[in-house]
C-alpha cells in the first residue's frame, strides 16, 4: 500500500519526522508549512491523503478542512495540541476523518494513515522499483534509504543527493561543478569544499576502509565516480 501524502505542519522538525516515517512506509510525501500552501498543493498535486495540523500560520487547519470539504472528499488526518472533546468534535464536524493529539507516536500516525487509506480506498498500486544498485550499495529514493550489504546507512539530505547522482550513472566521472548543481537546495551554503566534505563523510559510512575506497573513487583533476569493486 502506497500513497501520495500531503503533510501540512509548520513545525519543521515535526514535519521532517513525519516525512521520514511515511516515506519509510513507502509513501511519497509533500510537506508544506501553512494552510494556504496546503490548499495550493492539494489543488496542484492531487494527493491521496492530507495530514493536517490545526495550528498553522496564514490559515489554520480548521479553515483548511472547511474549504477542502466544500470541494473534495480527500481523507484528512488532523493533528492538534488541543486534546479537549469540543476541539475533537469540531474537527470531525468539519470533515476530518481521523484525529491525533500531540504529542503522538510517529508509528501511530503511520498506522492511522494506513487505516485511512484502507477505509477510503485511496492507496495506489506500488510504484516501480527505482532503487539504484552499485555493487553492495543500494539506494532507495522512495524510502530515502541507503544500504551497504543490508546494513542501513544514515545519510544527510546532501549526502543522499550526491550519492544518488553518482549512482545514477555508475562509472561516470562527475565534476565538482556538476555535483554542486545537484546539491543546491539540500545544503544552505554550498561550495566546492562541501562536495569534498560529503565525499569524505560518505566514505566513512559506506567503505570498509575509507582510506582505501573501492566504491566512491576520486578521479584526480576531474571529480568523483561511483563504481562496483572488481
């Protein structure tokens, strides 16, 4: 079971946690930080389910739900720090399909999303496998996971994007300038040194001996390439 889930949450750390858990469960996730953006993204992207925080800037979750219900039957899981019965009933009266109070377990949220998708039939068929494999290295862009010989590797967004770029064409040499362009948007301050630091950190994570790499290779005077050991 997989779906496109729109998450409307103005707390960046909470939104990132929700995104990671939902992607790990196989879903595609779009995150926005305010109510108006949630409506814009809903109209633009046609998601399968909305995870909607009540307290947000520009337009709160209750108003978003009110507008949404006048135009759509999109499943809505509402999140709120308000645990009172009146707040819960108001959200449900406005058309929310389920309600989760903060603080909550991310695993419970994933379970609620699964349940809503089953009840509404909104889940889509599983997407094609877009995993990238180079030797013992496996990169899964849907779940945002990296594994080496079945061992999960924790990567930053910038490291993941750089590794994905290299793995998209094994054996090809990418210049630092080409890799820099891929990193824009994932690192706040991106320089040539950023690429080198990511490579150094990745080698510590994916190589058996970072000082003698066999996967992530330097091509002196040009850049880097990713290749399976011979």
